[in-house]
C-alpha cells in the first residue's frame, strides 16, 4: 500500500511518549500499516514531541490554557484532527478527559492504552493502586474512548503477574513492556481487520450467518 493510501492516524500525548515510540517503531518495521500523520500534545514540554519530530511526524501543541472552557479545547482538537484527515486517534498518555463532542466527532475511532486490567483501577496511578490493593494479576488494556474515564469497550488485554517483591516502578515497567506490544498490535487489528461492537463487546470474528 503506498504511503498516501495508508490510514491516517494521530497520536495524542502529554509526556514521555514511550507508547508513541512503540507505534512509530511498529510503523517503521511494517507491522503497523498506518501513516502517523500527526502528534498532538497538550503540553509544550512533552518529551514525546521530540520522538515524533525525530521520526518526521508533524507535531502541534494545543494547550488548554489557550481555551476558556473544555468544550472549546475539544473543538480545537477536533478541528486539527479533521484538517489532517485523521481516521483513527490513539491516546498515549494523554492526560485530559475528552468530552462527548470529541467522541462524537470520531465515533469508535479513538483508542486508549491503560496500565491495568480495566475495569479495575481506572484513572491515574493505576499501577500503585493495583499494588496497594494486593491484586495478584494486573496488566494493560487497549479500549475505545468514551466520555466516561477509562470505561469504553475493551479491544485487547494482557495480564501481568504481580510479584511479591514488586515496587510500583518494577510493576509499572513490566506493564509498560506489555503496553508497547499490545498497543501497536491492537491498532493494526482495528485498522485492518473486520470488527464489531455488540453492547460493550468488541469482537473480531466475522458475524455468524446461521
Ligand atoms: C502509560 O502507562 C499509559 O498506559 C498511560 O500513560 C502512560 C503513558 O506513558 N495511559 P508514555 O507517555 O506512553 O510513555
């Protein structure tokens, strides 16, 4: 598939951008057939911006401070994404809740990666909360984004065993390794395999005919 016929993907970040890097690397390897057309950060100093520039991906910063209310910030995001003809939006450590208007502009076209086995431990500090709760298994989840925090239909999950000697950072590091594998794989499937959502269930199997 020539580069300009590949599905156009945007990645939204707020910080480090290691999941963005995993997506960049998967595209470079050819295991993710997509064109990373835009990286948007809500923070000018996000380290992930440099990763995008290094890979030749266009970047923009849209700061909530420039918009009086959340809806206006969301609209600015939507405009930028539409201007770049984005077909799929991947949140990768994007620390802003997106409103209904945003989600409606990209119905079932926004994915997120979260460092726990949702619906357990949504929101920030998921790895610490999992450890403190004493769960024996945590993991990573790729899900569709809805206006409720970390609550959309689940696309893919992989479990990570919690070890007796784990600290927050050792557990987070093992979960992050898994994130870097499942996010590009899930994006590839959503872009190139048939899938459907029934209720909350995302399924990749072809619909039953009988
Ligand atoms: C990851 O743990 C991701 O699951 C969560 O935020 C973190 C972002 O890390 N949503 P990075 O910026 O991709 O390195």
